[in-house]
C-alpha cells in the first residue's frame, strides 16, 4: 500500500488553518493532562467531571464540522484577524494560569484565586476566549450557520461549567484559613 502524495499547492488555506487549530487543541489536551496530573499530585481535586464529556462532544463536533464543511472555503481575512487576536488573549490566559491551566475543573484547596492578567477584568476569561473562537472560526471559513449553532451549544455547556466551577472555587476559598468573607 502506498500513501498518496500531497503537495503544498494542494492544501487549501482553510485546511492549513484547520490543521493548526487541530494541532493546537491536541497540544492543549496534552498540556492539560500534564498540569492535571501535577496538580493532583500536590493535593488538588478534580471536581464536577460529569459535564466534561458533553463539553468535549461539543468542541469535537464543532471542529469536525469545520473540517467537513469548511476545508475548501475561501478565508475571510477580517474574521481571521479577529481569530488571531483571540489567540493572543488565549496565550495571555494560559500564561497567567501557568501550571494551573487545565481543561477540567481542578481545584487545589486553600490556593488563592488568580487575580492578575486577564483575571483582573473577567472572572472566566478563558471561557470568553473559547466562546469567541467557537463563533469566529466558522466565520473565517464563511460558515455562519455553524457559528450560530455551536455558539448556542457552547453557551449551554458553559452555563453548566461556570456554575460548577464557581461552586468549586467558593468551596476552596472556604478552606483558606484567612479567606475574606
């Protein structure tokens, strides 16, 4: 069996962008697993994992749908610039959280909340970035229906996620000996 040869001239810009996004997401899962393992080794607890498969399903279906419907689409440059700006914000969020960044809810009891970087302005800046990405990347590929559909699906998952995370963080703050009321 021989593998078909693919030359760069046969790869569309949409496929190139989707490939980068797919690699980025895969890398983030590896980083999240690494950070989660290290946090748990330090006494952290994974909280409210019940919604996680739903979140993975929404995100995976979103990316698959972009590959299926968008792989040969022309690129909308303005939307792409906005998507790239979201990537700068993503790096800021992940850099601010450092080893505490995970895709699950992992709480290290007694650890103070992060209040620097984008967390000075928003309680959940990572979710704002992800919501923007889910809406904007389909628009980069000229796919408004998936943009709207997955924005609503993601919003439903985020309602569950943010409620669970806020409860976990509040419980963690209660364990701090000098937590403010």
